C-alpha cells in the first residue's frame, strides 16, 4: 500500500524530497504544506518590467554534482548559464581592491598575491604561515575563522575570508566549522598537509578548469515549478504546520491556514523548514528532547536583498560585484553587479544590481523599513560608483532567520538529531537549511538522501 507523505515546507528542500519520494515510492500520496503563498522559499524569482530577477539565491556551485544532476533530470540543462570573466573587488579602507586570484573561499594559496589587501606588516605575519608547523588532529574540526586568524593573522579573516563567506553564511567565519564549510580542506589536513598554505594549494591546484557557478535562464522559478510538477504532489499554500503528533499508526500534523485549522494524516513526514523552526514542530511529538535542543541551538541570521535596475548612464565598475571587509563602516555586506556578472542578463535596458544587508549578531540595519533599505542600497551604489544612480525599478525582500551558522562539530550534532529521530519518530526526517550545509547543492543532497532513507524504511 503506497504511503501518505506530508512535506512541511515548499522550498527547494521540501520540493526535492517530494520529487525523490515520488520516484522511490510510486503511487505515494504526497502533500506539500507551504506557509506562504508561493513555492520556492529562498529561491524567489520576481518579474521586473525588463524580465526575471532573483530576490533570493541567484546561483549554485556547478562543480558539485547535486544541482547539475537535478537540473538535467528535470530536462532544464539547456537553460544553464554561467558567469562571465569578471571577478569581484573587496571594499576595504574606502578602496575597491580586486579579489586576489588563487584563493579558496578567500583563503590564500600564495600570500605574495595579497599585497593589495594587506599592509606590509600584515603580509609579513601571513607569510610566516609556511614556516610554522601545523598541529592537526586527523578527523577533527575547528573554527574556520580562528584557524585562519591563527595561521595568517586577523586581517586575512576580516578582509578576505569573512567577506567571501558572508553572502552565504551571514555568520563570521569564527563561528563556522571548517569540516562542514570547506570539507576538502579538512580532508587535505587529515592527509597530512604540513601547513594550511600547502592544503589550500593542493585544492586550488586540483581545480577542474571551467566556471565554478551556474544559474538558470529565466531564473530559479523554472526549477521550482519543474520540481513541483515532477513530484505530482498536492500543494497546499497558506498552510502553516504548527505541530506534529505521533499516533499509534503514523502521524497527524496540525495545520493552520487562512480559513482555520485542520489535520493532515501521514505515514511519512519530511520537515523541510529552516532548522530552528523545525524544533517546535518536533517538540509537540514528544520524546525527542535531544533533537529539539540540537536543532534550536543552531543560530541563524536574517538578511535583506534590495534588487534594482538602474539607468545605464551610471558608470558601473567592470566587476562582478563588491564584497565588504568586516571592519568597513558601511551598512551593506555585499553588492552584486548582476548584469555584469551574468552575460545573459546584460541585455536589459538598465544595469541589474543587488545589494545585501544583515549579518549574524549585527542585523540592526534590518529594523529599517523597506523604503529606508532601498535608499541605503541606492546610496551604497552611489558610494561605490562615485555618482548617484537613476533607479528604473527596485524591489526589497527580507529573509528572516534564513542563513544558519554551521559551527564546528555540526555534523556530529546533526547525526545525533537523526539518530534520535530514527529511534523515537520513525518515518520522520528533517532536511535542508542547515542539516547537511547551506546552499542549493547541499539542500538538494540532504533532501534526496532523506527521501531515500524514508523510502527504504517504508519498503522494509
Ligand atoms: C538572500 C539569500 C541568497 C542566497 N544565495 C544563494 C546562492 O546564490 N547560492 C546558493 O547555493 N544558496 C544561496 N542561498 C541559500 C539557499 O537559497 C538555501 O540554502 C536554500 O534555498 C534553502 O532551501 P530550503 O528549502 O531548505 O529552505 P527555505 O528556502 O527556507 O524553504 C522553507 C520553506 O518552508 C516554509 N515554511 C516555514 N515554516 C513553515 C511551516 N511551519 N509550515 C509550512 N511551511 C513552512 C517557508 O515559507 C519556506 O517556503 C541564499 C539564501 C538567501 C536567503
């Protein structure tokens, strides 16, 4: 008998889980419960008068297989697009300095290339890394930021690593675990790389040539609708799940919508909401206190994106965007020159630009209303370009608690959560957000793996 499946959350993770379950459990009756009025979550394409524009994620790492494989399965490979050759600059000391080449997420493989961003004294500190023996416990995990600061000095963290990672994690790298954020680097150290420079150099040297990032022509909405359709799921929007209860046979989910509350029955449940929000849902089921505290202990940051189309009279720098050093006194954390970065978008009447705000423990700026945020974005752009832009169109979107801090030992924490759920709530899986890591490929991988576990458990 095919199972009834409830998927809580209609973002990328929930939709991918629904799709995978439809493949592995043909005939399953799958319902996706989505609190908002639309599917996709942080994949959110909107229509500017000149065409589609992303207000959430804009790309994915194409070198990881998860997203590219899913795109191919859904018949969307023809819509894949890659960035042009322009790189970003770092805003530091009021200057735009081109991002040094040969870095790995901002970690340098050759300190000699950092003279634009470091003072001679800071460069001398960083250069000592290769002469300082590295103590590393194979299999261990450490704070990424602290490791880099210890080895290269604080300036490399605040001017290179934090600006690079800030767009994805919103947390400073001091709170991020090396093994989850750059697993290849932890593995190179496990294999006995004598210094951090040697380990970074190994990864940079082994890079496959070709573009790192990819996106979809027409925007992420194409992936969202293809996934929803391929899953065959019944989608209920404006449907907020407030509790999951274990019953003698299966589960009931309490759901609240515009027209009141109702109960959904399910044999299998996928919880695909940002991890701290998953905790209260599981708490209602009872008996999983460790999982609940493990999930609610993951800190999150909120962010906001102001997307603009500006008149081409503005002298936009020949860059893909601007990353901001953490000690720079500006309110924004990154700026993407979207139409410079993606050649397929450089056909619009105006320049497309995105300005991002909000960092972990420093999101005061997000208390500003949308008009104030739009003005801040406009003046940030004017500051970078040296003259005021003429705004043709703009949209503001806030992302509450959307970016998780993946701290040292995160994988062990999630393994503990999974073990307790398997024991006490069989048939319930938590995916996405921060379970197997932040970002589009990680969410796809997490959701597919969880769906396969559920299907295998059901068929046993
Ligand atoms: C501004 C921004 C830019 C980003 N840029 C990139 C990028 O360029 N590349 C990249 O790889 N990653 C990027 N990311 C990260 C990536 O977008 C996310 O990791 C991924 O989309 C998360 O998907 P998800 O389905 O796990 O969660 P979400 O997208 O958060 O989806 C969760 C869904 O659950 C719904 N929901 C919440 N609570 C309930 C409830 N109780 N009941 C029912 N529904 C509920 C929400 O409404 C939402 O639709 C970015 C994220 C943000 C916020």
